[in-house]
């Protein structure tokens, strides 16, 4: 190496490693500031300095492309970063879920909305959008039989306020104790009208839940211990309160016959279906929902998205 190489390396170490300004480097080396600038450029050109930027947006973009291709989705948005805390994940996908949803809406849209922690996060991140003649339809019952709140009506109210919309509500539990009573209630004209509106929504936004003992649905007083045991034995999660197995089939028909809200067939028939979900415990349920075509658009966090692809690869070898 010649003296110029040595000077370039000295300048680079002071500038990049010790975080000195170019003026401070010039003073340290006894040269002018323009000379320091030239030495730093020379150091990069000679390969003495390599600048690497770890942009999470790029890895997120790659992951989004893989998910989009794997499941034939119209759009995938991956939350940047590697958050593992449930509250952080929920906030991240809620914010991006709100942004993605609002890009899909227009005047006159009929929007079907489910409920849950993720949906509540989306609702809280919505920006005011002065739309006209938008209807927000509750896709499933949400009244609790316990002290656990579902925020179902509050979620719908936040959607309506942000979207300048009017609401069509389902003031019912998600699951009845008796299928005959459920059928009688669903036959009531107002309830039937709301359910029909949801089944014909232009856009639906929903999430999935994991089949775990601490599932929100288990905390609402809907299920007997026998019901819970069947669900935990057979289900990977719920899609709009419909419990499904690893192949996407309804796994507890008796429970499903007592469940109020949009059917999986009805969900799948909607033209725009935005799934917003995250957290490793939901990965299997997310993969099932995507593999069976229940979503056309997806918002997810990076760690869960990677896990979903891994599960999909494993499932492909066994199906």
C-alpha cells in the first residue's frame, strides 16, 4: 500500500469508527476538509470501506412476495421489525391493517367487520375518511356471557366514526347454547337482514384465533367443558368464530351449528377479504385460512409470516 492508501484508511477509521466529523478528521490528520472527503471516497472505491444497510423494508418486501405467490393473494403487507411482544405485534398490524383497509374502500362500500383484539386495534388506528353511503356490518355475534369484554360494539362504532358510515349490528352472542333457539333468533327479520348484508359485503376485514385454553372465545361463557375439550383436541383455530382443523374443515359441527355469523363459504365468496393477524400462536390458523382461500389480502408481522411459510412447506409434503 502507498501513502494515499494509508491516509484513506486513517480517515475512514476516524470518520466511520470513531464517528468524527469530516472537519474533525481534517484537523486530526492535518489536511483540509475537501481532502478528507476525497480520501473517504477513495477508501470506498478501493474497498477499504463497505457500507451495509439492513433495511427491514426489503426483507419485509421479500417475505410479502413469497406469501403472495405461495397463497395466490392480491396484496400482502408485512409489518417491519421483529417484535415478539403480543401488544407490540397487535399495535403494528393494527396500524398497517387500518391503512391497508382504508385503501380498499370507496363511497357506497358495504364493509363486513368481525371483532377481537386485532380488530379493536385496527379500529383505533383508522384515520378519518370522509366517505359517503358506507355501511359497516357486524359479521358475527359478540355479546359476552361473562365479564370478559369483546369490544364488538365499540369496534363497530370506531369504524363508523372514522369512515363516516352507518352500522348494522348483531346484538347476539357468538354461540348459542341451543341450535333451535339460534335458528329462531336468526329468522327474526332484522337479524336476517343484517346477516344477509354481511354475506353480500363488498369488503370484509377479519382475524383468526388460536385454539388454546386462553382463547377469547373460551372466556365468554359460550362453551361447556365438553365443548372446550372437543375444540382443543381437533381445532387449530377459529376463522370468524368457526373452529377449523388443520385441513380447514369445520371440526366441531355441533358447535358450528350454534354459531352466529358469516359462514366460511360466505366469507370465501366475498370479492375482497382482508385478513389481519399476527403472533406465532396463530400461525397454524393463519396458514389454514390462506391455504383454503379465505383471504385475498393479508397484513401480518414478519416473524409470523416466516412461520406460516414454514408450515405451508411442511403441509405441502403431507397433503
